[in-house]
């Protein structure tokens, strides 16, 4: 039993507990063993691949980002002492619930927060024989996700979805109109060279049944894949030689053929690269390309086009693990770890895979009806009604609160009759789900900031404005509907975030848009009734790039919001007394000096239940015009009022109380990022003026 473990892992379940291990009475938990196992990340990986069940579970359970970083650090170390050691902690817990005692093994990331947790439940002796497992087979015996069994499973999932999932059925591409992509790759018969076709020519012959095609989501990487250009276009019409295609492309072609489909769309082969006019035209149709695709193929693990869709895998993982504990002072006991395949794999194998860390792929995933994810352990199925893995686990997407596609599933019978709550929920999903995921993903060229999300924005615009006279406008990454809530974004890592205008030319974004930053952003829009607005957007001016609002604002143009609200004016002063703490969040490290010249705090909304104010920190912009304009340099939160300090009733009384509370006090101004302000050297601001009338602010 325990001999299926390496010696370091066996020691976790044997001997005397650590001397400092005491019961924590509140939670009935006792740390049993805390140590650093193995000589480094490479040693842990090698042990996982050869002999130890627990090392295999631990290593394969870690997010790929941890694996890659630890291996890189380990290989760069010049001595054993410098190698990355992996921190483990074993904890024995007693539960007062029905589940009985359990053992947790935790492996921590560098920040002592991220990592993974393995839960071993007490095992009834009658279950033991059925769950006993032999040591891992060697890596040489691994099979690939290209096996007949795997591919048959993929084909069956596709057929079941087509036959039984109502939400996944849309009107198929017709033989007329713009619903098909401009170009497709025609696979032909086995042995024939695939070739590029123009669908306008194909449609001269009626299609029955309607033409079906797949799409490929992949990483371009540093080694760029073959491209369609004006020079080789005629050659591609005659045929594309198989030896010219990288592995990800040939795998996708073979998958498409196996599924019985004759056509595939691959971005680099179907859009003329280097042709700005063709590229922009195809970007306007990207929503149709993915929405009308019969199935999307995602090469999860390939970091460039050479990596392929198929991966070798160890069929013994994941699997149950049985272990016997022999701790001093404790009776011998059996424990079992049963892998929770779907949730872990969904979160790490799919969401954290190289391809889904690419910003362009976010809209490809959200727009596609069906997706076959080819991962490093298995194939995963994703559609509007089902999440599934080859291991047999299935989930209804609606049951998963944090599932990426749920907020934007758009299962709306009549968009023309969207209620205000439905409209708000769609805008909130854009803000809290799409923007956070998109800004945290990798974008090679910042000039693609808007265009890489344009297809999804175009699709949401169509839903919000369909069959109605309500005005829906896309304003540099935000929507004119419930716009004030969307202004309440913060930079998650301002110390490493830069302004868009500082890193690229040819694309611009106003300071009030999250798109003005190069880094992860979070928007706290909250529920529709969570906040009361104290400022309102009364006008906006934005000149779209290339005449298309979904391509972002035009370079060198001004994008201005006209906001009416109450403002708190600030004036500089020096002081060393301990001031009131006002939570100020700068947008980027480059804003540290700019923030010192900020002159306004503009409250946007108040949460009366939790008693705090949120708003923007503004700095005056120097212009020749007579009108004073401002730019955003950060956000603020004013909190900490007790119930007796926060009068119940209308927000105006609450805001008056907040202003009275701040008036004449000093507030901490961020003297540096990444730490607590230095009390003896803090530059502070005095609130010199209490605004009594609403003002109009022009925000660029």
C-alpha cells in the first residue's frame, strides 16, 4: 500500500508528529507533519513520472503556471542549495459532521496562498480492496489523446449535442448571405492536398445539407505558423502541402476529417496577413465565424503551432489513492483520496492552459457553440448545456457559479423584450467576467487591445440593441448602459501596470477606460440595487478608429465623458501627524508623481448597506482651451463609518456626513507603491473645500 509512495511521502504518514503540533480546539485540527519534500521541482516531477502515486497526484494537480515557473527556477540554479524546494504540510482534522475525520495534504505556491489541497477521507475497511492500486506504470507505456477510443468519445459527444441540446442549435449557415467565412480550407478526400476556397464561389452550387466547418484555437507563439499572403494566395487555391503545415494544423485537419467534416477555418490561413483592409474586414465578421462554426478545436497545451493538439498521457492518472497512517499516539488508519476530476481540470487544464491565456482566444471560446479541448491528460467537451471529460465526469454549466460562459450564455428568447435587470446582468457580466479575464490574458501587440475583443463586443451589441429603439453605444471598452458602474475599475497590480499610451503608438484609450492600462483590471459593479449613484454621465464624445467603434477610439483623438456630480477639492500640505486613512488605488506605477498633483476626488456611488463611498481620483489636464478637463489617475474607497455615523435614509444625508467627517482632516497620499506609507514622510492633502453644488466635469 504505502510502498507505492517514495520515502519522503511515506514519512508523511509515519512516526511522531512535529513537536509543535497541537490541537487547534476551535477547528479540531492538528498539523501532523510540515516539511519540504524532494530536492527541487525537477526531482518532484521525475518522481511523479516514475514511481510515486502521491508525487504524481501532487505534481499533476498543480497549475501549469506553477510547474513551469518552478522548473525554470530549478534548472537555472547552480547548486542543490539554490534549487526550488516544495513546501508540504500534512494536517489531521477531526470533523463534527457526518463525514468523520480526514487528512489534508497541502502544497503551497511561492505566495503561501496558491497551490493545491488533497483531501483524504477515512476509509471503511470494506472499501479497501476495490480501491487498491498498483504503482504507476512507466512513461513509456503512456498513450495519446489521439487514440481511437478518445476520438470516438469526442465524436459521440458531438453527435449527442447535435441531437439533444436545444441551446446549442442555431440556424445553420445558409447558402446565401454573409454567414459563412470569406474563406475556408477544403480538406478533400483522404490523400488529397487541402486547399483554400472562397465561399462566394462555393455558394454558386447549393449546399445540402448546409455546409459545416470547424475552427481552430491555437497559440501562434514566437515561431509564426504558415500564413496566407497576397503572394501565395493563388498557390493556396491549388493546394497546401502537408509538409508545410505545423503539427497543430495537421492534427486539427485530422480531427476535422474524423468528425466527418470537410472544411476548417484557421486564422493564419484564411485571413490575408499583411493586408490591413482584408484583416479589418475579416475582424468585423469574426463573431459569425465562431458562432456558426460546427465545433471549435482548442489545442490547449501547444505554446506555438508546432505543439499539436494531441498529447501523450499516463492512463493511471488521475486515480484513487489509498494510504495507511502509522503516527505515534494514533491508531493505524486507512485513508482514501478520490480525485475530483472535472472541477480541477476545468479550472487548471482549460482555463490556465497556454491557449486560454492568450487574449484573442477569449472571444473564440465564448462565441463557439461547441468546443473540444485537447488537453495534456484528456479531451474535454464544452457546450452550452454540458461540461464533460473523458474520465466520465459531467457537469451542467448552469450549476457552476464561476463558470466563464454562464454570465454571457445569452439564452434569451426575445432580445427585443429584455428587462432592465437582464440588460444590467449582461453589462455586469461584461464588466466582471470578460474584462477581468481579458485584461489578465496575454496580448502580444497592444495595438490589438480593442480589435482582439471586437467580435464579442459586436455580438453583445447586437443582443442589447436587437429589435428595439434603445440607443446602445460601445465606448472604448465600456457600454453607455449603466456606464457609471463601469467606471469603478481598479488595477489589480499597479506596480507592474503601464499606461497604454506609454507603450504603443497607433491606438489610444481614454483614462476613464480600463483599456488605457496594460495589466489586469477588476470592475466592481455589484448588484443593480447595491449602490446609489451620486454622479451621472450626461454626455460623451468618442471618434471611432477606422469608423468602427469596436476597433476603439481613433488615435490622437479626444474621448471625453461629461459627468455631473459633487466633487471634493484637494490642496497640498506637508504633515507628519497620523491622518485619516482613505484607500487610494493608483492605476499604474507611472501615476505616482501624477497623483501628487491630483486636485479632485469625484464620488460616483454609495453603498448604504456596507457604508462606503467609491469614486475616482482626478488630475487637471493642461490644454490651451478655456474648458478645464481632467484625467483619471486612480480610484478611491472611503469606508469605516459606524452605524451611528451613517444616517439612514437618502444618500445625500449620508454623503454630507461623509464630507463633514473628512473636512479639515488629512488623508494618506500614496508615497510609494507596494508597501505601507511612511508615516514620517507622507505627503498629505487637506480637503479645503466642501462642494455644495453639483458640478460638471470633463473627463478625458
